[in-house]
C-alpha cells in the first residue's frame, strides 16, 4: 500500500494507524496527547502490553498510514482494548506489590488524588 501523508486531524479516537506490521488503535486524544493500544496489523492480535501514550506529533511521525476500511473491518476493536486494559491491570497490580505503601500514598497525595495526611 502506498504511504499517504497524515495530518493531526487524522489522529482521533478510534483511528487505526499502521506502520509495517504494527498497528495502533487510538483510544483517546486530549490536549495534544494520544493514548493507544498496540496490535499486529497482520493478525489483529493485541500485543498484550499496557496502553501507550505520546503526543499527536510523535504519533504522526510514527504512522505510515491509516488502516484501510477493509483492514478496520477485520480488527476486533473491543478485544484489542480489553486485552490492553487487562494488561494494564496486571501491570498496576505488579507495581503495587513492589512499591511501598508510603511511596504510593505520597504519589497519590502529590497528584491531588488523596488529601494530605493530618499531623
């Protein structure tokens, strides 16, 4: 397939981007940052890795083209997203097992997710 110039408007939620044998399904774009799930462009099988994120500009530089309508029809979008979600949960559980409670609590406080500890 020929390479077609992509533009920032092409990087939007539910876009399927292809580079060689790798594909990425964009799951969200917020403030110039795209999140995505990686999978095989040939088989549609997810890599089972946690979702990735990068700037739209970086993703534009990575992608060779958008998937064709026929390619998109052959991909199971829900399975790709679910596989990535499960891999993320497994990764988070693993991190919880190796990071101290104090570190995790401190990070949640730093991000404003938990209120500061009372002295």
